[in-house]
C-alpha cells in the first residue's frame, strides 16, 4: 500500500492566515499540523499544533512542575481575552522547518521511518513541489487494523 491511499487533503497555510483558521482545519481533518507555503506556493515549512500550544497556552513553570500539579489549579487558566488574542494571531509567526515530507507513492514502512526519524506523528506528501495531503501515524495504524479485520 502506498501513502497516497491514506492521505488527507488539507488546506495549506499561507501568510495572513490566523491560528483560528489553522486550528479549525487541523480539527476538521484530525491532524496535528499543516504545511506552510511561501508566496510562490512552495511548501517551505509546517505549522504544528503542539508547537503553537506550547508557546501560547502553557507557561514554562507549569511544564517544569507538571508531575506535581494537582487537579485544583483553576486559577491558572487561559482567560477568555487571551484565548481570543491567540486565535487572532497570524500563523506565520509559528512556522517550523518542514523535514517530514515524502513522495506520495512511498510505501507505509518508509512513511513510518520518516516520522520516527523526525519525531513526528504526521508527514506531508509532496511530489515535484505539489502538496498532495498529510498522512498520520494514526491513519497507518488504523489501516493495519482494518486490513487485519478483513483478513488481508
């Protein structure tokens, strides 16, 4: 099976898009990140939910104390005004280098190896500069289960 068979088509993030738009698309497609294209339309990076949330929602002191936090820390919450400000931010401020790309015709095992190599749960399918979709580790595992249940 080739990765293209598991690809989920998504929007490509471009300059001027907000985090609200990125979050909506990630939730709609159930993916952890989206490709980012430059003004010429070339995929030149990625926008990762993990990276955005880490830098906008979780204070560093909480990360360091995560194992010691109780369940009653309601006073350290993301206030409504800050949440709206975060969602209105431009996504281009959170672009990361995109190393997890692969051709759409690659086999599943190669996709898993690339994900592991770059510590990613998803990768972008790009052929000759054209974005074809995103494949997640979850989709690959789901495919394995479905094939097992079919007896294939």
